């Protein structure tokens, strides 16, 4: 009886010990089964977006040095702009460029076009920036057309959103889709154009004005020639020309006042400005 009782107790004890072992193995198997989905989810989240296209505009010469703009584009839009070259012939030029370029970069991204305003006090840098920016936009449009990414002619019929530069309505195939005014007629507004007036002779040297026109308006003006026969003439011109440039853009005509103390420079500027406006047909 004692032997039978001992054998029965041993069997019961063995069965009790074996059951927990089975439960742990099952739990371990279930935990192992949950790992692959978690790993798959992690791998799926690691895929990155494709990088943007970088386009470098042509160098634009200014009185104080060249300006060259580089654009980054993604999905047909300008996502970043920067000047890889800016005027640096002297400390003042570098200071002006350092102040103006960040504003111009931001303006280019906001406008999605070269139809941006010059930065006050940085006319030459702004003009060069706008010229190189337009070159970069044109190159981006040509590349897009070659890859079949340009907007198809007629896709913006009746809304001015089919074939223009982003925000400016440039030639068909250039970047983006919006006309500058946002209400074009399907073909978009014209791209910004520059017109150089005839040189006007003054007692202290020639004055020659160049204007940039977009959407039938003067968006920038600068003197490509100014009196420089002596140090005093250069000083007077350096003070007067930026004021005359701003006045031309504000007035949208040659009907501007002469700058005090710069009568000859002002007279020559106004004469050349009128010539440029005539050439532009404004």
C-alpha cells in the first residue's frame, strides 16, 4: 500500500511540473510570432523622399561684381534659392550683399518666379540676382521639358495656369504653373524683360539706364553707366542713382524729380530712363 501510494504521488507531482513548462513554451512561441510584423513596420518607415533638382543660373555682371543664383526645385516648385556668388569688391559691397541676399532668396521662394522687388539700398545686387534667377528658372524649364515634366500647352486654358513660370507666367515649359497676376488668359504673362535706354551725355559723363519690366510694370531700374570723370562725380552719382532708381520704380515713368545736388546726373538719368520706357512700349 505504501509503495502504491508513493508511486501515485510521484505521478501526480510529475504531471503538475510538466504543465507550467508547456505554458511558458507557448507564450514564448507567441512572442516570437509578433517580431516580424514589428520589424516590417520599422523597415517601411525608413524609406526617404527623392532629393530635389539643383539648377545654377548664369553669372550676372554688376558694377560691384558678379551675382550667380542656384535654385533647388522639387515637384515643379522652387524650394530653396541662394547666391553662390555676390558682389564683394570691397567691404561695403560685401555688407550690402550680406543684407540683401537673404531677402532676395526668400522672395524668390515666395514668388516662385524672378518677378521680385529689388532690396532697398542694394539695387545692383538685386538686379544681378534677378537676372541670374531668371536664367536658372529658364534652365529648369528646359530640363523639365526634356524630361517630359513640363506643363502641356493648353492645360491652363482660360486661367493662365498652364504654361508659365511659377508665379510669373514665363515661356511655355518653364518651372511651375501660375501666371504672375493669377488671372492670365491661358498662355500666361510674359517673363520679366530688360530694356537699356540710350546713353545720355552730361557735363560729367554719360548716364545709361536699364529697366526690368514684368506684367507691364517696371520692377527694377538701375544705371549701367553713371558720371565717373572724377572722385566728386562718382560720389554724387553713388548717392543719387539709388534714389533715382527707386523713384523710377515708384513712379512707373520718367516723370521723377531730380535729386538735390545731382542735377546733371538726374537730367541724364531721366533722359535715358525715358528712352528705355519707350523701347519697352510702356
